[in-house]
C-alpha cells in the first residue's frame, strides 16, 4: 500500500512538473525582448510628451494600448466605451490666487504658506495642537468644529515621499474627527518645502468634481524652519486662527482607464478573475534639466509596468488560463491614484469576483538579479511568484524599503482596501539609493537607458507568475493576520 501511494504521489508530481514546464514554454514562446523593447520605446517616446493626465500624449498612449489589446484578441468589457475605455470624469482644480493665515494678530508671510485644499473659506476658529497627527494623537481629542494643527511627517521620518503620503492620512483623520480644517507645520528639512512648493504651488491640481458646495474643509501648509509658529501654537500664546481662502474653479478634464478581458477555460474557476494592472500616466513636461531635457518620459515609471500587463494580455489571449483575466491600465496614478480609486468605486465587473490584483509599478532598479515584490509574503500566491522568478534566473524578494510605505503608494492599495489581495511586482531594488534616484521622476528616465536583457527575464517572470496563480486550483488570499485580511473575509463572505 505504501509503495502504491508513493508511486501515485510520484506520478502526480511528475504531472505537475510537466504542466509547469508547459507554462514555461508558453511564456518563452510569447514574451520576446524585441517586442518588449518596441512597446517601451513607443510609450516612453518624446512624441507622447511624458503622458501627463489631461494631455494629448496620454490619449495617444491609451489608444495604443487599446489597439494592442484588440490585436492580441483581448475582449472588451461590457460598460466600456469605444471597446476598451472606462471614462474617468476628472476635473482640473484651479486654485484660488488669494489665501491667508493669521495667528492671533500676526500674519504668516505669503512665501511661507501653501494652500493644499479648500475654497471659499473665511473663518476665525479655535484650534487643537496634535503633535505629528497620528491616530493616537487624534484619539479622543475634542476638535469638532476646530482646526487641527500638526507637524509634517514623523519625528523619525522626514523623507519627502513619506511626508506627502502621511499628509493625506492626517487630513482624513481630521475630517473624521469633525475638524473644519488642518494646518501642517513644516519644521524640518527645508528641501522638502522647496520640493512641495514646486509641485503643489503650481496653481492647479487634478481630482474629482465636488458636488458639495458646502464642504469648506481646508488644508494649509506652513514653512516653519525657525519654529516660530510652532512655539506660538504649541504653547497657545494665540487662542485663535483666522483663515481666508478665495474661490477655486473646476474645469472638466475627462480621462480614461483602459480595460479588457479574457474569459477563463475552467467551467468553475472562470467565474473568478485575476486583475493585471499598472498605471500608464506620468509627469509630462517640466523645466529643462542640465542637459536641456524637459520631458519626463517615464520609461521605468511606468512604461515598464504597462508592458508587463500587455505581455500578460498577449500570453493569456493566446493561451487562456483557468481563471478569467481582467487587464486594467489606470490614468492619473501620479495625481493621487485617481484612476484606480474611480475603478474600485465604479467597477465594470463585480469586485467579489476579483480574487487577486497583480499590479506592476516601478521607480527603477539597482540589482538585475532580483524582482522586488511589494507585499510578496502578504498573500498565499507568493510561492508562485518566487518559483516563476527563479525559473527565469531572478530571485523574488519582498520590498526592502519598509519606511517608504510602498504598498500603500500604488494603485494596488485601492483594491486591497476593498479586500482584494493585491501585491505590486517591481523591478529589482535593494534600497532607495542614488541609482534609483537617478531615474525616479527624472527627465533621464528614457527607454535607451534600460537593460532589455533584464527586461526579458523580468517580464517572463511576471507572466509565468500570472499563469501559475491563474491556474492554481487554490484561490489566492491574504495571509492570516494581514492588515487587509478582515476586509477580504468581508468581501468574499468567508
């Protein structure tokens, strides 16, 4: 009996190995360096002008992706327009030219003040100083109808990316607590202030149309390198703040997500979908650098991510997987994850059928022996990603820069919040070092600077991971105890 069981087990393992080998061959026969290179060179070309949301260049990119889907045999999704587009009703918020903050009888100098949010505000109010504005700082504080005053970032983290991300969380906490507005004091790292004023103080931003004209919540940032305002506010030397903000305008700026699907071949598993996603926008055109280049082509961020999804679409359209596939390329990620945010609130297919979101987003790479997966160990599908990467000569590692909060900084997080397991597959990096900074959000992120031999390995690892996950009899899920585990149980009724 024991010998018989051993023989059966050996046959099963052999069968699984043969199936896995078949998947490898399918990937190798489909995913080619020349095709990858051609797609990236087009999407990151000067002619597309950096693919900024609201510009003609990003519309060309959307059309290129949709026609490629059509050529590959990817099907449209019901509810999309022109076959593959989900219209995203964005607006350009033209900021008020006039705004002011007065602490007691003293006015903050205009050059040290930036309006981040708020329109048509004129009020005088008491405030509560809440240190760095963490959840614990807000807990049980009576700030309803008052202004929340906080310090930017955290005491041990003044990285500008973290400061910017944390700012949004502080605003959400202030709104939930009933505050009328929030003021952030930037007391550390003057370089942060120069960076923020450069892109927030441009006079406009992208968002969704606000229908609630009575919503007057505001956010102001104050440059306080000398800590003069911190001293006055923390010690309550001034009991009231006076805020004046002029009226903003909203101009329609329609954009689009690109969406397509391939139905699965398993009679039961085809009702479950794997999402393959990436954002296709970038930063557009800015001031010339020392070389005179003013176009942020975004080859790594995120033409590479777009082409991983297109590669998965090509492979799966030619050889469908057991589970169905939904391919989504998002607009306006660089404007605050807006395309993915709109999708999860207006899905073209039911979210509880989406069992996994395999996102791809990139800042750059500094180790071509790796694939760095943001959230590798947070889902049960990690084993497939490791195996697929190893098959093509790469080692899959979890993200090393934990302090950057990367999991919550890409489109995957909007799906995770709904409960859908959603890691992000990224180019190999071991730290946010100078090599990453050389290209991340820089004019130098051009297609000719990329190692395409590495790209072929990387893309094949992504597509094989996709195929293994989509063909596994076991439905992927969060690992128990994860931050989004309970949201997943709620979504899927577990």
